[in-house]
C-alpha cells in the first residue's frame, strides 16, 4: 500500500512541475528583466517604474568613462598658513609625511598632531617635512591655522599647514594620497612620500608598532639620500 502512495506522490509532483514549466515557456512571457513591482536603479540612480520597464531600460552595453574635462590629479597646490601657495613641486627633493586634520577636532586631531610634533623634534634639521591638510577649509583659514600651528610649536619651514577648497581637497585625498576624506572626516593614517614624490606607505599612527616603523622608514630614506 505504501508503494502505491509513493508512486502517486511522485506522479503528482511531476504534473505540477510540468505545469510550472509550461507557464514560464508560454508565448509572450519573457524572463529578460526583473519581476513587476521590483525597484530598479539605473546608472544615474533614478528610480524607474518597473511595471513599464523593458529589458533595454536596464541594459548597459557601454563601459563607463571618466568625464573628459576632469583629469586624475597627480599634483596639487594649496594655501599655506603663511599665505604662500605650496605645490607638490615645492615638496619634491626631500621625504615628507602627509596627514589630514581640522582645527576644531577636540581629540583625535590633537593626539595626531602631538605625534607629528614628536616626529618633528626627532628629525629636526634632517630634511624631512610634514604636511597637514585641513578637511574643514571653511573654518581653517590661514589665520586660524597660524594660531593652531603655534599650539604645537610647528616649525614654519618643516611643518606645513595647508588649506583650500573642500572638493579639491577631497580629490587630493582620494586621487593623490589614496585617503577617503570629507568635511571634518579623515583617517588616522600618515602617508610617507619619498623625495621623488612617490608614496612609500601608509602608517596608522595610533598603532605603536606602525608608528615605530614609520620612524624606521624615514631613517632608511635619509640614509639612502645621504649615500646617493
């Protein structure tokens, strides 16, 4: 008796599967697009009514290209607290450490700049520069940066404080120094750049070992420069 029941169940299952297959293969039905009612986002993030959507609406046969009028940044020029413009060309010839900060940051930026002060004191007069770029340029005018730099005893020739336009600074962070930055937002990384302008590495300054390795890397660069 059980055998006949099992056979019956198998036959019923086969009939149901056959009906489902016939339904999806019926004329006029296509599976080229998403089902009705599903929200679809196009490349420009506009929401389309999927009930009227055709497969052509979601097709994307053309590779995306960067805007023709926007080149990928490889150099920059920003305003220093002294009122002078400083560019990547001015920085070449000696290694430098790049950081991002903002003057009204109450905690992390203070600790970060204390670490830079430590580096400045250790490498004083040895041909190393420190480049601090503000991520709140509307607040951090040259006048504000002069007062802020004085809190850390920043040497005007060795430790630069730069400001500019926010969108431009976003691009400098992302395209040149590979750091995500935004208004009052930055990473806890120092970027070490060699005297040719090439990034040597990224160092998370709160990590003691990484900070020690940064010092070792700077020493190594200075030794190589001295022997060349």
